[in-house]
C-alpha cells in the first residue's frame, strides 16, 4: 500500500503539477486509510481492498469526529487513488468506482459590513515599519480578495502598481491577474518605499511582506495580526484573513458585479463555489424586505 501511495503522489507532483498543500492533504488521507486497513482488516495490498472496506473506513472516520468536509476530501482522495491504480494496471478492479461522495451542508460565509471593514483598516496606527506593512497587508487582502497563502507568496515582480494589477499564483498552481484598488496601491507604495527596506536582511527573498527578521510572513502570523487588529477595532465577531476575502466578494456582488467576474477574481475553478455569495445577498435582501415592507 505504501509503495502504491508513493507512486501516486509522484504522479500528482510530476504529471499533474498539483500544489504541495494538495499533495500533503492527499498523503495524509491515504496514510490514514493504509493504517486503518492494516489495523482493522490486516490488509496491506491495494488489490485486496473491497468497496465495503472503503465505506467502513469513511464511516469510522465520521464516528471518530472528523468533519463532514474532511470526510468528503478523504473520499475524493480514495476515488482518484484507486482510479490511478486501475489505470496503471496495479489492480484489476477499481473498488472505489462507485464510492459515494458524502454531501456536506453549505454554510453561508461570514462577512463584514463596509463600515466595519473601514474600522478594521483604521485600527492600524503608527508609522513604524510593522504598522505600515500591516496597513498595506490589510488593504490588499480586502482590495483583491487574496487567500492568506497567496498573500504570503506574492513577490515584488508580480506587483504592478502603475497598472494596479497583481499576479497571483493560486490553488493548483493556476495564475490569475487581480486588480488592486487605489487605496491599496497607495498603502503598498508607502510600504515599499519607506518600510520594506528597513525590514530587509541578508536572507530576504523577493516576497513583498516581510517579518521583522526579514523573512516572508507566515500564514499563522498573518492570522494573528488580522485577529489582533479586529480586537483593536472593537469588532465583536472573530476576524480572520478569509473573512476579508468573503467580504471582498460579497461587496462586489452588492455593487452589481457579474458572478463570473467574481469567480475569476477569486480564482475559483467551479462557478458553484462562487454561487455561495448569491445566497448571502439573497439572505440580506429578505432581511431588508422583512424589516421595511408593510406586509412582510
């Protein structure tokens, strides 16, 4: 089983060119399955796996408290893993061919009102290099809807402030061009001109956002900073980087932007992922109707 998993992961990396995060997630799912098969069924060969064993494994993961979304990811990993083994003639039959993919509930994403976003941005005070960096970081998160991993990795050569465009490497190593608003451009110019040079060290790379030690900011550190400024701004709900991405998309939709355009800006592979924001808008419309219509 372990040899088959290693072969499959090399296939994902070399031939499919999928992201490191996706490879790691798939590796963890398949490792959990291999361990369960060994302990619970005494089986170490993919050819001995049956459809019922796959169903039993997913059921055990659900009983262990794994979230529905995570169980779905593991089911998908098993489907593509055994499809690969069957295509490579490593197994003679595909036990995951008819493996059902669990359906998960779609939750409406949290968003911030526009005035609350303004409060968050205004919470960054001071003229230290860190404060100037943090203001530019928050402005860019909201202006362009970047994922936190994308924000960490964006490099100097990917930013064109004259054109107001940033080149982003997203999920699946897909590249997209995203506009940067004037406020974010101004904040970035200030940061690049007066603050970033003071953060540079011998080990500094070309990443835009640097720590006080001159290294690129980590996702964990950005989470901490966003949460901190949410607290400073007195925002009662939990504030995190993806909340600004949700707010970015929702505010575009409220302003009349086409859903396909929002899909492109967010880097969603499937329009169904973007459609969740239409539910947010519909919910708000119903709330306004109920509040103000005399016969609601």
